[in-house]
C-alpha cells in the first residue's frame, strides 16, 4: 500500500538525534529503570526491558552499567522513584505534539514543558487533545532499494498489521506493540536490517509545513527535547528540508 513520504523525515530526525548523543544514556537509563520497576528485572520476561536494553547497547552503554541500572530499579539497589507523565499540545500551524516524560517532580516538569511550548509559539493542551491523532504501534523502516514484495511477505507472515511504500522508495512496516519483536526478528532473520525500529506514537495524518514554519517548529521540538525530564517527543509535522 502507498503511504506518506517518510524517508526524508526519518533521516532528518536521526540526524537531529545524532547531534544530541550526550543525552541518550540519561534517557535510556530512565527507560531501563521504569521498565525494570514495572515488569521486573528479567529481560526474558519483560519485553519493555528487553527493548530498553537494546537501546542501551545501541548507544554503546557498557554491560556492567546496564546491569547496575536494572538491579537498581528492580529493588536490588536503592534508587529514585520516577513516574511517567504524558503531555499533549500544539505546535506551529496547529501541528500535534505528544511529550513523554519521566520525572521525580511533576510540578517542575509541567512548568518546564509549558514554558517551552509558550516560548516557541506552541500551546500546552489538555489530556486527550491530540492523542487521537496518533497510533501506538511498532514501526520498522527499510531503506530505499529493499525488496518490497519480500519485506511484505515476511512481515505479514510474522504478524505485521500493514506494509507501506514510501514515495522515496523506503518501506514502512507497522505492527501491534505485542508483535513488534517477532516481526522485527523475522525480518532480520530474512536479511532485512531496518534503518529505524521502535515502538512509537505514529502520526496518522502528517501535516506539511512550509520552510519558515518548519524551522520554527524545529526550534520548539528542540526546546522540548532538551528538557532533562523529556524522554520522547512525537509530532505530526513533516520537517524535512
């Protein structure tokens, strides 16, 4: 099935993330902490923890550091209690934004998120104001040149929900959250290495922004992502220049 053009936007996002590698460990440690505390410290029995550990390894975090944080969160060591809070709001041109945070002080966090929105032309909304525009799902994206027929065959057989072709030739595979690992593993076993593989909030209706608005939107997103308590920022704006 044909889908929206996503390849350039994904490459743009990856480039922005590469510029912020210094924050990756902090965010991964938080994710490990919450996953281990909620689902236990055994990765074999905790899918969320498995994904967090994979992120840590991809960020070149040493194994002993990973183990320390798993033990700390699962009760073997004393640690700070974190809670997950989601904020919703509007960016430039009314673009939808979801901000996922982990914090030990929700008063501080909401003040910082609200300030970032208002300072950069956005507006913090209420719970449910934009979440309906996103789908919680697994997403795998394969570079242009991959065999669409073969990716589709393997993905659908493994339980994928849909396979979309990008205008630039990339292939996007969507899954239920519970089937994400199985589909990813099946595709990797078939020789397909995704450029992007994550459980995400996927925008259902992307919004195209002109160059000036896209630049303003990027400043807002950067301000949100730079906040210490922010884990992820999802939006429906198309920003690739």
